[in-house]
């Protein structure tokens, strides 16, 4: 089944980022907000119950409050904007420029994953960051003035790498960095 392949792809990304796979929050068209799942089978069942519509997986595992996360998954959401007449060709130009910028500012071993969402692209970048920025000595002066440095870094990286072309309505944080599961349906694109 194609959806299992999409789930396995995301779980592989999480493993590459050094994360535990579960528990993890997901969201579907039928859930009211995010819900917690504890296994791949449970995730697939929830997606199936939602007819595979608007199935998303949080890029970061569920952790206890006040535990700092490592900002090593960056989501850049580049969408078609019909009101601004940003069609698919323009979105592909934005995507190309974003990928070029990522290439200029990361090492060769970082290859972003690009997924078509039905309404644009999710560009997912796994960074080689091993601890929360708040714990890195070089950033202690910044973290004293910015209580959530790792979270701010995620937002900065998204906008910087996309040259402000990423969807401004998508403001990923550790609690809301939702990746669309590959081979599921986007309700914005349904007839």
C-alpha cells in the first residue's frame, strides 16, 4: 500500500534525525486537532479512518513539557496561492531558488526531501544539530535574550532558506511542524 511507503519514508527521516518514532502527534481531516499515536499500525488506522484525507505527522516526537528539542528538521512549505496568482510554474521557480539556497548554506551531505502536497511543496531539511541551541556554548549569549532560541531558529531557517517565499501562515514549531504524509489526499485539492 502506498500510504505505508509514505509513513515509512517519514519514520526513516525521523530516524535519520536521531529521533524516537513514537509516541508522536498526528492530525487528519477527521481529528479535531492533533492526536497521539504509539505505533505505525495505529497511525495507519487513523489515516484510513479519515479516508487518507489531510493526514499529517508531527516532525518532532511527543516530549514532556519543559524539555528542549533539537531543531534538526526544518519544514519549508511553498504553496500555490490562487489569490496572488502564484500558480504551479511560479511555485516551481520558488522551489528551485530555495533548493539552490539550501545547497549554498549547507554541506553536500544534506539533501532536502521535496514532496508534492497537492497544493505546493514541502521541502524537508534534516540538519546535523545534535543538541538544543540553548545548550551550545557559542549561543549562550543569544539564548539568554531569547528564551526559545531553537524554536526561533526553525522559523528563521524556513524564511531565510526560502528567501521569504515560504507560506507565511505556516509557522512550524516543535508542537506544530506537521508534515503531510506521502500518498494521502489534500482536501484543498479535492473536487
